[in-house]
C-alpha cells in the first residue's frame, strides 16, 4: 500500500510531469506507451488490428490549466480522429476531460469535447470519456449527459472502488460502458480501500451490466475476473457482441492475443505522446512488479 501511495503521489507531481515531457519516453515507459507521435501510434494499431484486436487511442496528457494547452490537445486529438479514418484502422478515441480544460472552465471543456465527438461521429467512431479522480467524476458525468443529448457515439467508465458505483452504472446502463477497478487514490468514505472489496464489487458490476446493459467493456488484466466472465457469459447465453475485454498496451500481450484468438472481442488501450509520466506512474502504482520494466531498461543501457 505504501508503494502504491508513493507512485500515485509521484503521478500527481506537476513538476516531474512537465520535466518528463522534455525527455522522450524513459524509464521503461516505451514498453507501455506506443510512441510519442501519431505515426508511431498508427503503426502499433495496425499491428494489433492484424491480430484481430481493435484499439482505443489515448493522446496522453493531464494537468492542463492553460486554455492554449487544452486547445492544442483538442487539435491533436482531432488529428488522431482523422488519422484513424484515413488509415482505415479499427480504432476509436479515449480522452481525459482534464486534458481538454475541465479544470479551467466546464463550458470551455465541453466545447472541446463536443468538437471531437462531432468529428468522430462523422466517421461513425466512438469516443470514450475516461474517468479520472473523484473531484472530476460529476463534471465528467455532466459532459456525458450534455453530449449524449446530441450524439450517440459517446460513453464512459465506471470505477468499481466507489461505494456508489452500482448506482452510477444503473443510471448509465444504456451507454457503452467500460468497467474498471479504479486507478486513483480515493478516501475511505467514498471508496473501498480493500482489494477484496473492490474485486467483489467489480464482479457485481460486470454481471449486472452484462445482464442489463447495452455494451460492456471489461477492462482488466486480472485473469481471475476474465475467467469468471467467460463462465458467466456462457451460463447466461450472453453473445460475444454484447461485450469486449480491454487491456492496456504492453501488458499481458500473450493473454490479449489468446482472448482475441478465442473469438472474444478484444480492444487494446493505446496511449501515446510525450506526456507519458503520470500514466506510467499510475501503472507502477497498480503493479509494483512493473518496476521490472524500469530495471530492465536501466540495466540494459
Ligand atoms: P489488478 O487488480 O491490478 O491485478 C489483479 C491480478 O491480475 C494481479 O494480482 C495479477 O495476478 C494479475 N495481473 C495484473 N496485471 C498483470 C500483469 N501485467 N501481468 C501478469 N499478471 C497481472 N482506471 C480509471 O480509474 N479510469 C479509467 O478510465 C481507466 N481506464 C482503463 C482502461 C483500460 C483498458 C484498463 C485495462 C484499465 C483502465 N483503468 C482505468 C485502470 C484500472 O482502474 C486499474 O487500475 C488497472 O486496470 C489495474 O487493475 P486490474 O483490474 O488490471 O488488475
């Protein structure tokens, strides 16, 4: 737990975040980040598509407090939308509201996200609003409420560590929803702290949404959860087109390929860009074994 808190604290350090941007992918981040530019990301997507794996693309970025930076992020994501379309790859967009100005002004952020959703909609492309920490939860749901009044190519994420996760899920059951355990540090009055409680709630949400929801993205590297889902869908005759598994780029590649080859819909989350630091530190917080990636890089040099 101490190590987890340590890496989450590092992920939120704005000085280190800005410093890391200048130095390209370091410390093993290149194993889990698909390059620093769109061309490299498209190359990785093509490779995954060749194995029957679709992708959700995240132009990495957080801690945006200046309008120019949020506008630049929007322009970059619009380029990603165009690149996905032009290259005819099987991919859609994942975005973080704080990168698009949520900490600056809600309406400004909504305008940015709306432009992306509108452009993606022209190409029949889905846009996922990723969920960040609790402070941004309600405004992110507000974005979904506002944009879904106009567009149907938008959905979001529900984090199982929240006590109220099932209520959120019930409210958004008619959306394409990604279910995750949750990656941020949240206080005990709103979120489960114990891994066992989070895992139990996660399974509860997955089962509920598979039975009642529109489309479920089960985003986990946990083989126990994946095996449970396989048995559950079989028992309840839930067809493969009602759900998919998702994992992050660079993690459990063998299992990703295996699930795709077994005929399950599989989607890899493909992060790219120079703003990799916070994303990478959260991965270390989730699984300190990922430090192996860092060590290998350091000692291979
Ligand atoms: P864990 O609970 O970390 O691991 C469970 C078990 O699985 C481990 O004990 C181990 O046995 C096995 N395992 C896990 N990883 C590995 C590995 N690399 N190799 C071998 N065995 C392993 N969080 C958010 O808060 N918001 C988001 O929008 C969001 N989007 C996400 C999108 C995707 C596609 C994914 C995969 C995750 C996302 N997350 C997000 C992160 C998520 O909330 C978890 O923090 C993260 O996935 C770690 O939990 P886990 O379910 O993968 O398994």
